[in-house]
């Protein structure tokens, strides 16, 4: 068992990261005994992880962070860094290592103020003498200002600082930043690899695992959730019924409203948990007794937190809608496959009746148009169009012809 075992179907990438982690370890060891650094090194100070959603970009970056911080004594005996169990690995994996800083967008953008402390930290030495690791989970959400701050830091890194940037594709990151990074592209893991992971790691029955892996098409987290969470299964089943419900205008509007409501509900449940905890922690830090008054001059800090929470809520709602749209796209792809007489790659075998009905009652051209409508809805959500408007426009297009 090593940190690389959690990366599903990414043998090539984990091989490269493993090699880099070994060389990084050799660099630290040489410095500790004042020996000259090894001549050739596969280690570098900036990495860009790309790959389709769910392939495990962040997991790969986090596993690498753990391997860089690994302090297992086995390393000296020829073992590979990244044991997964030592204090360095463990704290890096659970997010409590002092020298691993994770940045994730709370809203639709990473703002300059979200980045400020992290960039400052990147110019300092690590507390434990190994590596100062900065992991940016969604580098595609850096805006102009925050991207420029990152660029400066990546251009002139401190000797022991490592930047790990994650983004869907290389085009999502400024050319000036990506030219300074070593690029690793994760592939979509195969259905078999995902199913195998579910059986091995989660103890799921093989046929349930295979169905979940197939339905989520290589998205590891979604497959895990679908296989283990009944609420996720109910949500998906509701989404897959939508194509049969958009027969008239009333049905379209109702389906749109339900889709948006379900997403808000998701966001609310997630947010309430996090918001309450955060607010209480901040109040405590500001010196207010529970339920007591806040000290003078701290209203601005509280306001900042409220803004951040509001941005996160909007983002969570969009993410949840996006998941539903992904399921819907997969449904119409299956319809298209049936219309072309191919049954091999059907993702939603459990919705076969609905698939058959839509496939018989429409043409491949209209299926393509429907898939485009879902894409257009996604683009509209990205441009901050009000969710209900965007989803209604989509369901209306799903209806016609
Ligand atoms: Zn370790």
C-alpha cells in the first residue's frame, strides 16, 4: 500500500510522480548532509495536473504532496517515498500538514485576496525542512489578479517550494504560468478500473460496482457516491426521468424548477454544516463568548466571512446542477447510440425503457440538438445567467421535436 494506490487507472502519471518524489527525497537527503545535489533530477518546482473531471487531478497532486513529505524510515532502505502511513504522509493526505497549503475556489473565482497569504507563504522555507507545498485545486478559476500573483511566485520560487496546480485542461491556465510547469495529463480511468477500486476499497458487490462505474463513465468520486449513497441514486433516477417529462410547456417549466430546487437544497445542506462551524470558530477567534457580542471593529471580518460563504453557496448550487446536466448528457448519448444501432457502450442500462422510447420517437438530429442544448445551458451557467432561466431554456429545447 502506497499513496499511489488511490489513483485509479493512472499508472503512467503515478510512475512519473513516484520518480520525482524519489529524486526530491535525494535532494533533501543531500542537503541534510551538506553533500552536492544529485546532477540530474526529475523533481521540479511547479507542476500542472490536468485531466477530465473525476479522473483524480487533486488526488494525484495530494498523493504527490504526501510523497514529498514522507518521513518513513523505509525510504533509506530503498523503499519509495509515499508510504501513506507515516506522520508526513498522513497529515498531508488529511490536510493538516503545516507545509501543505491547499487553495480551492470558494466561489466561481479565486480572488487575489484568497491567494495573498498563500503567495506570501510560498516565499518562505518549510517548517519541517522538507518541502513547502502549495496545492491549487482549481487553477482554472484564478482571475487576472490572482493568476498574476501566482505567476510571480512560480517565476521566482523559494528553493524548497513546490507549486501543484490542477485544472481541467492546459488551456485553462495562463500560457506564462503553464510554460513554467511540468505538465501531467490524467486520462479517464476505464470502467473496469473504477469498478475494481469500488470492490477492493469500498467492499461493494461486483455487479453494483460495475453498474455505478458504467453510469458515471470514469468519474471516480461520482461512482463511489453512486455506489454508496442512496440519496445520490435517487437524485440520478429523477434526472433520468426528465426526458420523458418534457412533453409540454408546463412539464418543461416544472422539470426545470425541480432541477434548480434540488440543486439549491443540496447547496443548503452542505453550506449550513460548514457555515455554522466557520462562523462559530471565527467568533471564538475574535474573542466573543458564545452568543455574546463581538468586540468593536470586528464587523468587517465577519462581513468578509459572510461574503465568502455566499460565494461558496452559489458555487455549490452550480456544481450540483452541473452534475445533473452531466447525467442528462449521458442519457442522450445513450439515445444516440441506440439510434445508430449500437448497444455496446450504453452507460445508463438501468434506464433502458426510457432510452428506447426516446430513441424510437425522435431522430438522431434532434438528439444531437438536445445534447447541444444541455451544453448551452452549461455555458450560460458559467456566464452567471440565473440558473432557472438557463435550465428553462434547456428543457424547452429538449421538448421540441
Ligand atoms: Zn510516508
